[in-house]
C-alpha cells in the first residue's frame, strides 16, 4: 500500500538526495519525492519506524499534525518563490498564499504565527535577506540590481531592512566577506 509522509526541514534538492539515498538503503520502494513529501510503498509494519529513524538521524522530522503540515507547506512555497529571479508577485503575498493553499489567509496566518512564533511576512523577509546575503557573496550583482531582483521598491529600502535585521550595512557585509548566512530550515 502506498503511504504519503510530510517531512519537516526538507527545503532543497540536496535534502531530496539525502532522503532518497536513506530510503533506498532501507530497501523501501520510493514512489515519489518532492520538497516536503515522500510517497513510498509500505511492505512491512517496520517501514514507517525505519523511515522515521533515518529521517531523524539526518535532521528531518515526519509531520503528523495537519497544522504542522500546513506550516511546512507554506515555508516550502515561500522558498520556491525565491528560487527563480527576478522575484515578482503579481498580487500580494496574502492573496498568493491564500489561493495556493485554498484557505483564507487570516486562517493560514494565524496557524503559521502560532506554530512558528513569527508572522508569515516576517519569515518571508528573513528568507529574502538570506537570498540577499547569497547574492552579495556571489558578487555577480551590485546592490541596486539585487534590490531589483528581489522586488524591493529601491536599494535604500533594502539597505535599511538589511541593517535593521543583521546589524550591519550591505557594504560592511560585503567588505568583511562575512559568511553569516543561515540555513533555510533554521530560519524562524
């Protein structure tokens, strides 16, 4: 019988590779794997426990609650938004997520805030700032171009936000060649 599991902290293609490898080592048939979910064919009552153990050993967690799954789905969708640059939303973030999840944004927002102790908007700002750090370190774009790629109204807005959140200016971050990036699964 096919079983679908929702997985916390599964945020990138490397996560998929690790999980695929671990499940294959267990000899379990993997039907589908994508960010946040795995589907496998259960052939033994031990399969779930073995998968759970392998995931936990690699920093992942099976999400059993519906609210936990919704929060993780929101995080994954926000991460996906920033994978293709230039980033641009046709509507507001609330309309985008509400339509995507098929739920009222107020409900989504409340569930996210209660479970993560941060608003969706604040979480998304933190994700965007991690993308800024990545782009600064790559040194392929200037600050104005980075602000445009991430859909900020202007470079001054990005600069103020970056300073407020990190405690240093974009120039300080670039000049000091600091690697103070956070893992995407560690952002709260």
